[in-house]
C-alpha cells in the first residue's frame, strides 16, 4: 500500500501537481580506478504530466503518483517531505520504493 505524508499531499494540492518517482544512475570513480554505478530515487512534483507506458499511475487522496516501471513498490511504501529550507522548493523522499536488481 502506498501512502503519502499529509504535508506532502497539501503541497501537491496547493500547486495542483502530481508526484513523479523515477530512478537515476550516477557513475562514481573509486580511488583504485574502477567505476561503480549508484542508483537513487528522484521524487518531484510535476504539473500536466502525460503518462507514458514506462510509468505506473496511482492515486492517493486525489493526488496522482507516477512511478517508473523499473522501480519496485514494496508493501508499505511511503512518500514524505524533507524539512523545508527557506527560499527553496521542497524536497521529497520515499521508503519502500527501490530499484530492481538485474
């Protein structure tokens, strides 16, 4: 079951947006010359998102959430807003949403 923090829902409703959850990959060079790929989540509020076939759509309390197909949604997934820094847009994070391992 996917849930969203009340503060995050209120912000999404205020800006009339939807949550977009997707993965990103960064290559990191190690001290021994090898490179490693680091996979993380990027969660943002988008407006007028056109659903593509590589996203699954969910609705929670009237707010749409689009989650990339390459992510696994665990049983108790939770999206929340990180503490807000003045004069900056809010940042979001999630628990229970992880990248697939290939």
